[in-house]
C-alpha cells in the first residue's frame, strides 16, 4: 500500500515544479539574450519602453480630449493601429527573419 500524500505536500511539490520551470526559462532567455550584441539588446529594451509609453499615453489623451460618444472608439482604433505598426517594426528588427534575429547570430557562431 502506498502512503497517501497530504494536500500541503502536493501543493509544495507543484510550487517547486513551477519555480524550477520558471528558473529554467529565465536561464534560457538570458542565454538567448547573450547571443546578440549588447547595444541591440539595449535598443530592444528601449523600444519596448517607448512602445509602452506610446500605447498608454496617446490613447488616454485621445480619450480625455474628445467628446464622450466617440472617444472610446477612436482611442481603441488608435491603439490597434499603434500595436500593428509596432509589431511590424519589432518583426523587422528582432523577428524570425529580422535584421537582428537570433537565427542570424546562431549561424555565425
């Protein structure tokens, strides 16, 4: 007969498995980021910060400035336009076939 595990022990094991998985993913992401030159990683981080600022501040400003009936719709439309353009820019530089993609640096090594 197998001993029964109590509920606390199973939750602890699940939490440990989750933390181990997250630590493994973090290590892999760090290794991937070390493949590219540092200035490209810095530009990528700067791009993401600018994207966050633009995607929050401009739609909020549109939401506050326009009349009540159109402000929500126009703010959402502008947000989707910005997201589309930003995704295209990101893929052009850091995407799979982008200018600074990881695959290009892996081939060079």
